[in-house]
C-alpha cells in the first residue's frame, strides 16, 4: 500500500526529467557545452545551415553520417562564417576547417574536405575552434538526446 502512494511521485519525477532533457540536445567539446540541432538524414545534411542570418552563441549543428568516410562540406547559400569540425567513429577530432567564409551566391563555392575519415561533423560559429585551442584528438561528448549512429 505504501508503495502505491509513492508511485505518483516517482512518475512525476520521471516525467519532469524526460521533459527537461527533451528540450535540449547538446554536445561537449573542450569543456564547453553547445546546444545543437541534429542533421542525420540526407535532406537535413544537404540543407544544413543554409539561408540563416545568424547562429546563436553556444549553438551549432551536428551532422551524423551513416558511416565513417572522407567528408567534404561546402558553404553554398550559407550566410554565416563557420568552423567545420570532423570527428571519427570514436568521437575524436580528426580534421578541422576554421573560419570558413560564407558563399551566398551559391556559385563557385569551394569544398572544405576532412583530412581523415569522419562520421560526425560539428559546425560552430567561426572562431570557436581558435578560442577553444582545439587540436586533433580532442574528444566530442554526445548528450543523451543524440541518436546513436547507425
């Protein structure tokens, strides 16, 4: 009987925890937490951060690919200068492209390739990699709301 009286309280606590974590998806890099949008479908990866005029401080986009492979990103229709960070299956930084300029014309936008195979790509506001003094090998920590790579 006592257990039955506690059950509503336990359910309420579980619901509150689930709601709090559902509201924010994040990654941690070099001791900093970033709220991220996830791009894990072909359509989401293709659109990325196109046509946006700003990216909030402490925010980014995490691209999750189906497998680890050489990656190349470009800035077609992207209006925000970005840092593009490439991570392998083990979530270790394997390559970075810093201060990548916008390419709003959509014509002649160069690719920015990884120097090693990557599965995860994190785009942050330009200057974040320098501010964090990122070096290859640093690990990315995924928050609980991020789907596991297939």
